[in-house]
C-alpha cells in the first residue's frame, strides 16, 4: 500500500494500482492519449506552436517508443542511443527522430524524486511525463523561433534580505486574488502593480526575472493550458480549458513561499504562468509583445496603474522571515569562510579562467559525478551581497588547466558567472608550491599544474596557471 500526504488530506493507493501506474506500457498509453487530445491545440495556446507534427520519444528498458497525436510506435533503440548526450544520468534531449522533431525522455530518470514544488499534487507518472514533454517541447519551440529575452545572469542573495522575496510573494498573492475573484480583478491587479513598481524601484525592471518570466513562465503557462485541454471533455472549448487550468494554480500559502525566498528559481514559473492566464482572459494578441522581449508581468500590469500603496500580508512576511533566517544560516556555513579568507590580506589566491570556459578533463568524469552526488543544490549558482564580491557557490568540475588538471568538489569561488576569471582562496594546508609547480590536495580541491607566482602590493601570493605551450617552452 502506498500513501501520499497532499495538503491536509491523505491519499491511499493500493499496491496493485500503484504498480499499474508505474508500468511503462501504461505510462506510454496514457501519455499518448493526453498528447492526442491536447497537442493539436498548441497553436490556439500560442500562435505558431505546431506540436501536431512532432513527437515525444519515451525510453525504458531496451525500448524506444515514439508518441504522437496519431498514436505510438516502436523505434530502433540503438538509433536513439547514438543521438543521446555524452553524459550519464541525462533526463531528456531534443533531436530530429524519424522525420519528426522530438523530445526524448528517459522514463526512469524523469520519475525519480519528489513532485515539483510548484505542483505538489503531481504524483501520477503519466501526467508527470506529459507535463515534462509539453513544457520542454515549448522550450524547443521558443529556441527555434528565436524569442527575444533580456539576458542577465541569475543570482541569489547572501546575506539574504527579507525585502526582495517578500515583495515577490506579495506580488504573487495579489495576482492570484485577481484570478480567483473576477469581480474585484482590477482592484487586485492595481495592488499587484504597486508591488511590481516597488520591486522595480528597488531592484530595477530589467532583471534576470524578466528573462525567466518570458522563457520559463510562458512554458509553464503553455504546459498548464495543454494539460487542461487534455483533462476536459472537449479540448477545443477555450472557456472550459481556461476554467480547468485555474485548478492547477494555487493561492499563496506557506508551502509556496520557499519558491520566492530560495533565490529566483520556480517563482518565475509561477508568476509568468499566472500573468499568462490573466492576459488570456482579458487581452487579445498579447503574445506578440512577449515574443518581442517584454515580460508578461509588464504587459499585464501596465494596463492597471498602481495604487501607490502597498498593503503587506502579515502571514507572507512571517513565513518569509523564518525562511530567510534558515537560509542565511545554511549559506553562511558554506560561503562565509570563503569571504573571510578572501578578506584576509595574507591568504594566497589561485586565479583561474572561468570554469565555464575551461575544457573538461575526460579522465575526471567519474570523480565529478561522485562529487555531484554530495551537492546541496540550494548552495549552487551565483550569490551576491552588499559590500562583498560575487561568489559562485558549490562548484563541481574536472578541468584541464595549463599543463595539468584541476578537480573541484563542491567548493565556493570568488567570481560571477559572467566573469572571465575566478579566484580560489587557498588555505595554507591545502597546497604545496615546489618552485613553479603547484600541488593541491584537500577535500574540495585536487590538482597539479605549473603556475606563475607573484606577490601583490599587500603581500599575498597570487598564483596563475601557465599555459601548456608556455610551460613546455620554459622547460626547453
């Protein structure tokens, strides 16, 4: 017997029912039925999004099954395997398969882990696979259609201030109320506009949020609209589809607030898709502006002048503050020692090219994958704070550096994602310098390569890798 706690209720599913739900053949049949009902309507959801002639290819055991609006068929698995990414444990990729544009999904990988934090009731495997296929299919459409989206690098705060995430939580709450209470829609949207304007004044309007509201928010919007089309009696009934889609949008509650407080991730899915639903109910041809690079929130809220007043909801602020304190404690344990060492005028620094630009060392693939198993995802990505340099959190990678190699296991570094150079602040007991040869040995760093050594004006050693060609020339 399997049990899930959903909200305040308990859902009990018999073992036989659960086994049937996870049978790959049952999943394929159910996904195909949903695809057949909904994907032909993709152009109605978004002009130009033609999914009718495309496919999802589902991999399980030694089989590959193509799912289209017309049915399902077996494909040669070896043909698909030759197209797969050259990494272990991938979940999906895009490819042209059997003369169709396909999203290829490994069923086992896609069903691992808990349901999405923005869709907590999503426990049925077939629905999870359908939603993943539809969401990623829309991303492929966005890329191939060359959508415009302002590109800036996402980051999380450290130390976290409560204001940023509180504003976003209140913005979501006001927008949801506008969706849930049509008679008071304008009032709630004017309130949302006030929060949106206050956020823009504090943090700027063209943030990385705008990009993700366009890309992820609209993919989430399309996903939920097509899910609703699959769930109703007449998928072509637009009004029924919109009403059904509202069942997948939740009011603000404490369980949602982590999406706003833990950085910038899922909140853009929530806010963008919410804006899309409201625009679909009230405006025509709004998609054109979004494709051109305007956030759906900006399109929507510009139509509803702000009230000039913001009215905080105590429950949102209290939930957010509690999360801020927990996250600051967690981030401090990982990031603060690096900042303290960086500010130490005596600590040596290893300057390396951005790891995003370093060539991977194929000999270190297994070690990198082992290190990633220990990664705390809440400590990954870029962190910024007032009066401190940008930091990259839990970095993992194995690289060719100069005439040697560097293995990084969940180590924080000083530098931003877009910067050309990163600084690794070294503890005295984790490196040895033998002339120009640097040896690194600690839990988070391992490597050996030739470096140029200099002393900066305050007396710190600055170590920089020498390219393999320069190293060879100096040896001759």
